C-alpha cells in the first residue's frame, strides 16, 4: 500500500518525538555512568593506597566494594547502549520512510532535476550519513558493511545505490553510479536509473553488471577486517563525477568518518597513477575482473 505524504509525515513526527525523549534519557544515563566511573576510580585509588598489612577482612571488604561498583558500571553501560541503539533505530526508520516517499514520487513522475553542484553535495551527504555498524562484542560486520561483499543471493532493494556497468558507445562501457528502480525476477535483471539526472537514462542490466554499494560504514577501530587493505585494487567513484574507475588503496580510513585515500589508474602520469584522492567508504567497492572491469 502506497505511503501517502500525510501518513509519512505523521510517522516521521512520531519517531522524532520518540527520538527527542531518547536523547534526554541518554544524557541522563551518561551522567550516571560518569558518576559510576568516578566512584570506581576513587575506590581503585583507595585500594592501591591501602597499607599492605591491612587485615584480610578489610581487603575483602574493599574488593567486594570494587566488585559491586564494576557490576553497577557494567549495568549502566548496557542500559546506555540499549538507549543509543533504540535512538539509532528511530533515525534509520525516519531515513527509510523518507526514502520510500522519494521512490514513490519518482514512480509517479515527480522527479525533480538536480544540478551538478547540488548532486555532488547530495552524494557527499549520503556518504557521510551512511549508518555506522556498531557491533556487539564478538560480532563480525555483516554483508555490505564497508568492504564486506553482498551474499551471492542478495537482491538490492528499490532505492539502493549501486555501481552499474553500462554501454556508453559501441566500443566503450563505464561503471556508473545508479539507483535501483526494481528487480525483474523473471529476467534475473535489474532496472536502474543513472544517478545523474541530466542523463535521464534507465537501464535493464543482468545481475553481474550491478554491484550493490555498502549499506553501512565500518569503524576501523573495531571492524578493520571490513575495510580494504592497503594496496587492494578497487573501483572508486572519481571525485566530482558519477563514474567508477580502477584505483589502488593507498591509505585506510583512520576513523569511521574518514574516507579512503586512493590512487586512480591514469596513464598520463609517469608511474601510471594519479595523485592521492579521498573517496568515502560508500563509493569504494570490490572490482569485477574480466569483461565487467572499469577502464
């Protein structure tokens, strides 16, 4: 059932109100956590400064006090984590509702043409606000988080961003940034729109010609395995364009907000590579060798 503008607006407002309450709860929980940490630090300092000849009962009492403080700190941290995850869920729901409305508007023919400058800003914003994977202890990053590829059976949803290999002339094919319109199961093909609305091109492509872009960013501090290693050959979106080209990873992101530093293949330079360029995680993907290779 289509999501009307009024219903979408109501759903967004409901989630914004919930999110507003969560923000206050998170701040209150964080303040309690800080007090708990301060109590732990004071107790640890007191324990370290206690005379070594203190009787066993006194030592046992201090150890019990520290143990209780550690338990309280762990409980408080877990509660703060629950609140943060609940708040993030509301943010993702708002993103999903707005994206669904945008797709419906496009299908209804209400597609607004976006200029090149505005498009570049939109792509940058989409990369910076891509959800960050925050896994639990021992949890590995899922598919389409950073460099983790999609499962073989994965089907991108309408509105998902992809790299699509399209023919631009009789002898040339390019990997372009596109958006999924629909999956055609009977044909095993995707229908995609060129993200550059000035081109106004729609393509029907086999699955091997479509590479889903990451749905989440990876945090180098916790999920370094979900990033491409230095020296990896990748496809990366060339800055200020909507085309992907072969590149080599020169430097990994130092934080979740940082981009990769890559060297694009470029025969006009003596060593065959361009100077370093910064490309967001969202626009760096595994290269497809053979016929479907960016050139």
